[in-house]
């Protein structure tokens, strides 16, 4: 009955909100159906077995909040659970807790969003708790073999009491009080004695100190107002980020793996683990960088803190310059609703969902991939995440598997990041450089800017629900769009009065991974291009959706204009491109020869069809990018790139600013394509259509 009541409650929310349904970051009673029952505050007060937590909430000054209309989840500890916590802390009564301690405990157990257990998938909850920390979700069994949800690998939701609904949310009773560490990710790594060798290397290279910073104290999001805009027929608003945090994601090999590798490579540990790790790094990186002047200058066991030292590079390559808030967020968001089953905007039977991220090693990236295409995987690999994997008709490189969790006795996350175990050595090795990354690198724009992921803006909200259509009614219940004040994003500049907006994922957007960036106003926007794996010629492409509300912009590479201005209103069936030749036959129905000819015609004009594995959904149908005249890829430039230098793309508006919002520039995904891939010249040959 409790579960039925919850379902009915959510259904009535949908009817009341018309286009909006589900969960909100800002309580608004007008958007919720009212039951004649208890508020969450009443639930706590009316049950003696929860009186200790009710006291904690009251001391934290949050009772009134839980008495108001809203949509909360409370992970509720009983008096017995609270007492166990107090004993561990050497306290005899809940009254001995300070107000600050009560505030931390209360906020740790409250989430400003509604989550039934059926909504909790492995990884992390998409909404942080009120203490601004993300709760890790795993599934396990209790002593009666019931399948239960486990929080932060320490506390289980009690099976018999789960999903109890109140007027303004859901109550999830738990068996252990939740705790979080306030230590930096460096200290969290130090506390795990299974990864001592990696930590020794982290300390010896001086990179440990890099992982301490947490926040840019100079940024104050409260002084910025919302931004209203129109894209196509969608009227939306965006908010400025509340704060600017720094974050890191670290992938770590356990000690036993290093010991096996030392033996495999014939490396002695007689001089200590750090020396052995240095020798391992030399064996991996000498073949890649032996001729590099910076590498030669930093070579030596007495130069470990220099950035181009082999061990420094080895350790740095394990670290992403962003906090990916959960294992489930390492690759594009999964959606299991309607006819969609898998990564949003990606047909997982055709293409493995993957993302590319910069590492702390200078000018390098790593590839994260979810294994989904059956042709190239075993059953045990399906759905798993891997680093630097490439299995196709050319190469079989299995990559390093990423494990979702670590042992319960160890912490895994900190305010400024988290770490994951991996099952094989990762490095920017010869195979990584020349095989894994000798490929088309397709990056969703939300992965190019680390802050978007660290602040959990990327892929936030419910992609099956649309936004409110006016500022006055906006409650952000289905997620938030963001705009970025000047200086917020690193390695980005904005001149003039242009505005950069991140639009959260929607399954009915013609967008790869469901989300997109848009430039509005009289924009002049420059961003640093992600690094390439080796020196050579590259094609830089932009994937987007052409619409009448788009505008015209000039593209620059390293300050030099590239071709004529880009007109984002133009479709592939425009007379200047394919005209009536487009759409006469679906891509899947073409012969290989027809596909090659079609691609050759478009390539000569500076265009490519949309990715074959990309799609948008209305909830009942799926429409593929490759067959739509609006969703295509445009060649921005073909340039020679030095991998050790920073390179920049500039987008300058050339539309009339009098058009207002009708000169938007959409940035959906970026492709960095080496000549080995785009330079197909033989008759009947073509680049992969995925």
C-alpha cells in the first residue's frame, strides 16, 4: 500500500504540474497534490522510536522546513541507530551533541528530492544531500536475503520499512547512521592500506598537495540573477552556479597488482616501492617520450617532482581534473524509460557509450567506455566501465576495468573528489597513444569543461520531463539549466555581452547525450581545445542541430579565421549542400557503395551526416541523427596540431544582435579526428559511420 500511495502521489504531481513532474530543488506547494496525512516533521514527532533524530533535526533548526510542502527524502535512523553512533563517539546522550554536530547529521540524512528505492541505481544519487555530499548507492542483501539498497557502503535501507510516504516526501529507515569524511581526497587515499604503493608515489612526486584544494573562495554565485532565453520554441531560464568547487577523480591500482607487474617486468623492490614504481614508469614511458627534450631534462630518480619526470607523469595520468560524482557518471547517463534502455542519445546496440577526459598529466586524455555492443564483449563485461579500451575490427585492447566501490572499511570519497580501483595498469603508453587514441575522439561539450562535472551540472535532472515555460512558475523540479559568469570556466574567455548556457538533458532534444551548450547574444567565445595524442593533421568538427533560431558565426583556430562564417540555420537538404538528394533513402538501407559515395560528397563540402549511433526520442519513437537533415557534423577546420601546446577555438557572432535570442550558436559535441581516420581516399572506402 505504501508503494501504491507513492506511485499515486507522483501521478497526481504530474497532473498538477502539466509539463512538469517529479522532484524539485525548491519546494512549491502549488505543484503538489495534497494528501490528508502527516508531514515529515509530524512523522518524526509521532513515532517515539525516532525521537532522537527528531531532536537532532530540531536542534539543527530544520523542523519548520520539514513541516512545509516540498519533496524530501529522509534516510531515517532509529533511536537504536543513533545510540550506536553516540557510543562510538563516546557520548551517552543525544543532548551532548553540539548544534553544529546536529546540523551536520540532519543534513547528511536529508535530500531535497524524492527517491523511492526503485529509483536508486548503482552509483550515486543524482541529488546531493543537504550537506552537499553525494550518497553512494549499491545493492546487496540483508540477513533474510531480501534485496536492499545500501548507502555509502555502510548503511542499509530496512526492507520492511522502505518507501514510507508522507505529504512532502518519502521516508527510508536505515540501520546505520551515515557519516562523511571532511578530509581531502589525498587523506582518504592515505587511509587505505591496500593502495599504499600508489600513495607513496603520489607523495614522492608532490602531486599529493595538488589534491588538497576544494573551492574558489573568490566566486559568489548569489550575486548573479537568472537568465531567460528562447531556443526554437522552448522558453527556459538558467541559473548561475552557486559556487565553484575543485574536484579530482583518481583511478588506483591496488598493491597486489603492482607487485605482479614488478615481477612481470623484472623490477626489484630492494630499493623501495617508489624506486620500483619509477622503474616501471620508465619502462612504459621511454618508448613514447625518449626523444622528447622535456622528458630527457626531467629524467632521473632525483627529479620526481618535475612534471615531465616518468613517475610524475605516470601518477598524474591516474588523476582526472574533475570530480566525477559516481561510477555511473563516468560515461553518459543511463535511462530506462519508455522505449529507451541505455545511454541517453546513444544507441547502445550500435555504439559503446564513451567519454574522453583530460588528466593531470600535461596534454593528455583518457577514454572511459561502457561496454554494450555485444559483438565485441563477453557477457561478464556487458555494462562495465573501462579505461582506454578499444575492441573493434582493427584492435583488441581490453583496457582497465573500473570497480564501482571499495571495501566497506575504507572511505571512497571526499569533499573534493573520489577514487576507484582498477584491475590493470593505466598509462599513456605506446598502445594508448597509437591505437586507442588513433581514432575519432568525440566529446560531448559537457565533458570539455571540468567544472560542469565537478558541480554535478552535467546530466542533472529528469531527462523525460521538460522545463516550466515561464520564469514565474519555475521551480527547477526537473533539473536546472546553467549560465556561466565570465571567468567561471577555466581556459575560457567571453568578450562582449554574450552568454553561455548549459541546457540539461532531455530525451526529446536532438542532442548527443541529451544535453547541449548554447551561446546567446553578441557572443565572442574562446575555449581551449582538448589535447591530441600525437602531432599531425586533424579535422575539428562540430556536431549540432540546425534550427531557424540559430545564427551565423565566424570560427577561428589559434586566432586565425577558418573559412566562411558558419550558418546554423542551414540543413543538409539545402540547395547549397545535398538538396533533394538528401532523404531519398535511409542510411541503414544504403549499400556500402552508396554510403561511401554519400559521405564523399558531403566531405568535399565540409559536412558529415550525424552520428549513426545518435538519436532522439519522443518517448514512443526513436529518430536517428544520421537520417535527419538538421543533425549533422560540420568541419570547423583542418589544421596541424602540436600536442605539447595549447590550442584555442574562437566562436564570434556575426549575426545581427538585433535578432536577440534568434542568433544562438549550438555546441553539442566536438570531434577531433586524426588524418589516419578522415583521410580516406581509396574508392568505395569510408570513415566509420558511428
